[in-house]
């Protein structure tokens, strides 16, 4: 009987490599392990292909939950509040901070890969694994700060999305905020996140609106290349605060919790992880690495082009203060034209619909694992009531921020700095877990991950300490 490698199954039968790994993991397909290679007998492939259409569709829906967490995580990193932060630093400092888009990429990939690795290998999210090995005390403080930062972020994103709707339609800001909040709550709580995740993946394409915008404004690309290759760092409080804000926005704690938890979304998967053959787990980690790097590279390309747009249009014309994403769009309109204005505005709405569920879900995963509640977007409301209540409250409070006299976008800038303070503490635990054999077995972090993780932790921690001292 013929046997096929994973790549041959993809080539001859059209079953994606990561889907085959998922089917093996679920026990639907029985593999043959030979040394470091995985093969599947022809009979097993045909047996799967002959299954009823309805049954196969169910497998596909389950598989979607294991596909592309790195892509969605990277896209969610460029949420409307992140867009406002990047626009502000571009308007205030021009291209001076553009170098961060390149140098932060391996650091982001190292953090997210370690988070995902912990989820795949241990079957626990970050909150659960830190609680198990390091206790609750430090975790309670970190998660409290995380939830505060996430909720302010949600408020800022909802406000930016409502403003975007108001700019391109007759719907008012108030009704836009209500409609968007209700739609996102209903979709995330009462309609399985995994059923519309494929549409969220399509929404990641909205990120390229900012790449298009960056070309439309016709920047001096020689200046861009020079600013990236020869960074000019100013040791001023404002410049340092901007660096911490950008690092806190790009290497953000909610992304750590989200990606780890997405790898262990269902209890059934968690039970099976320990039974997996090491070769299968190794291949799964390899595929995860590609997915994670893809998401982080896309996130930073978008960051770079937002800074380029702001520097080329706003900074050069003396506009150095942007308080909201709406301000950014309106400022672009007379200077860059209608096309850039609409592209920028529609992008805000698209990435917001993608990011808010990630923010709310991140808070819910962290709190639920800390409290020992059942959690998971694949579960029904009645099965994980506490988990979903956190999501509802997060979105509702975020919505209220826009109507109680608090400027979410101003609060957001300080929230980004707060993230910059939380992240190095979390990263210390993440990388310590990632290199501990007792926890990770033979799947500890590779050296390059530990290297960039150490650099990221030191830089974020040092910048945050220096910034705190500078205020005094």
C-alpha cells in the first residue's frame, strides 16, 4: 500500500499540510512515523476523503480554529488605536521612529512564537501556565493592568470605528457606536467566533489600505531607507515616551495571551497534546513559526507605511498633533486627496472589526484561566458564562468610555505606555517558561528566540524605567 508524505498529500489531494496535522492530532487519520518523517497510508487518505460531505465539513470547521492565529494576531496588532498611535508618532517625529518597524519584527516574532509554543506544548494558556508554576500573586496584578489596558483599547477602537462610519455614511457617531458594539457582542458571544474567523481573515486585507495610502502620498523613499538604516535617537522625554508607546502597541500583552490560548481552544485538543508523537509536534511547531512570522512581518509593514504617510503628509505640513484616528483621516483629506482619505477611513473600520474580538477575548482568557473558569470561544454561553460575561462587560465599558467625558484616544497613548511597563514583566515569565525543560520537554525555545526575547525584554524594561525616572 502506498504511503504519502504531508507535502504529497497537499499536492495530490489538495489537503493543506496543517490540516493533515490537525486530522492526525484528532485521531481522524492514523500516520506512520519513520525516523523524523511523517507518512500517511493511502487507505487512510481515501477513508477520510470518502467520509460524508457533512462530516468532512465539520472537520473543516474545527480545523479553522487551528489555522492562522499568527496572521490574525499580527493583523489585530494594527488596530484603530494602534493606527492612531503610529500616526501620532509620524506626525510628531516624522520618519525618526520608522526604524522600529524593522528592528521590532524579530522581537515580536520571538515573543509570539514563544507564546504559541507554550500553548501547543503544554496545552495551557499563559495565565494557566504562569499560575501553575509561579503562583497567583504576580498574575493578579498583571491581569488587572491587562484588563484595564484592553478595555481602554476597546473603547478607543469602538470610537474610531464609529467615527469612520460617520465619515463615510449618514449614520451618526452615537448610533454607529451602538450598532457596532451590539454586532460585535452578538457575534462573539452568541455566534461562534470560529464560524466567522474566515471573514476576519479576509478583513486582514484591509491592512493593505495603509500600504496603498503610503504610495499614494508619494513619499521620498530615499529618506525612508536612510531613516531605517541610520536611526537618529533623541534622549528626550517625548521621544522616549513615543518609543515606549510604539513598543507597547506592537509588543502588546493582549497578543501574548490571545495567541497562546488560541492554540489550546478546546479541551479535547488539550487532552490530546500530551499523546502526540514528538515528530508531529515538531512539524506543528514548524508550521506555527511560518504563520507567526508572516503575521508579524505584515503588522510591521503596515506600521511602517502609516508612519510614512503621517510623516509625508502631516509632519511636513506642520501638523504634529493627532488625537484620534478620525483626526488623521480628516487631516489627510485636503493634503493627500479623496482617495487616500477613503482608503484610510475604511481601513479603520476593517481592522477594528478584526481587533476588538481579539482584545475582549484576550481579557476573558486571562481572567478565566486565573479564576479556573471554563473558557473558549467554541463553547456556548451557558457552558462558559463567566468567560462570556467578561467579553460583554469589556465591550460595554469600552463603549461607555466614548460618552462619559473620557477621551479614549488620549487615554490610549498612556495605555500604550502602560503596556510598555507590563510587557517586560510578562516577557520575563514567558521566556523563562519557554526555555525550561521541565515544562517544555524537548520543545524549548531555539537560541535565536531566546536571544531576541532577551533583547526585547531588556529594551522594553530599560525604556520603561528610564521614562518613569524622567517624570521625576
